[in-house]
C-alpha cells in the first residue's frame, strides 16, 4: 500500500507500491491512474483506500492530467472545473491539501517548505526533466514565499539509470541539457538517469535536503513499470502540510 512515508516538521511525503488495492490484472492491485485502461470504479476505490491509509480525505487530494511538459498549476483546493488541467506540477500554499503525482518509471518529485507552508508535486519523466519541470515547480514555490534553503525534496521509486536504455542520440540530447543524467545500462548501452538529473537540478537551485528512493521500478516486482510491462498501473506520490 504505502511503500515509503516520512514526515519532516509537519510536511508529509508518501509513495505507494502496487499492493493493497482492488484492481485486476494487469493493474493489480493498487492502480491509482485513471487513464491507463483500468475500471474507473476500481481506481476510485483504490484512491479512497490509499487516502484512508494516509489519514487523508480523498476529496482533498488534487490530481493532475500529466503530459510530460513544464507547466505548473497553483491550487488552493480540489478542481471545480470539469476538465483537469494538463500540467506536470502542482503547487499549493493550502495546508491540509494533498498534491498527488502518478508514475510508472518516471520520477515523482515531492517538495515542501514547512516554514512557508508551501508544497509542490511534480512529474519528471525524461522529457519533463529536460524541459525543466522541476525548476518551474521550485520557481512557483518561491513566488508563494518558499525558500530553496528550507525546501525538503523527496523523489520516489523510478526506473534507474542502469535500466533506462535509450538511443545514443537521445542520451546526447539529454546530457547536453543535464550532464548528470548521462548513464549506461548494466548491459553497456546508452542510458538516461532521470533521477540523477532531477537531483542535479535541485542542487543547483539550492535545494540541499534531498533524498532519492533506492527502488528501481523496472527491477521491483512491488512497483508498476511501464518499460517492463507496458500496460500497467500507476503509483502515486503524495505531499501535504499540516
Ligand atoms: Zn534499474
């Protein structure tokens, strides 16, 4: 259910694993993604189960329509419009409002400045990391009063640099933007380490309280992995402030 959970000075960070939900194969069990072909009733039930295990009201969890871009939306409450905005990061200054990010190999990035009372959740896949979704999220937090020196950053389970094989030209394109993301697979071919890229970006922004999950989704049977399974569920990362 909840694979990792941590609280720092009233800021809460949590990442799910794939167990403890009601979805049938190939989404078993705790698929939290609503756009992957799973039964919507199962997804709704899973979101309620996950929220309940975190002590959250499922109606106070804000999701986004992720598109691998670099747009950020500021939210003060649940969406009221019928269409959820196509953004890859959410930022809030509303305490008690949880922000959620969906992934299956991409890097879920959770950020919080407990002093300013500002939180953000970002979806950083390879395109989003290159496009600068993480700096955009930190900028949005700063506009709400956050200080990078106080921001606590946690990144969740994601495909690791030894597993994320890409063509040589793609590795070169990514490394030209973010050298830290240059990697090689365990079998010796070009690869990208998106998590390393995200952490390098955060470091340059002055965010130094950072931790990365040791879990590689592609290597873990307890996590959804798009690159391993193609049709599969989505994990979620949640961040909120007391
Ligand atoms: Zn791996």
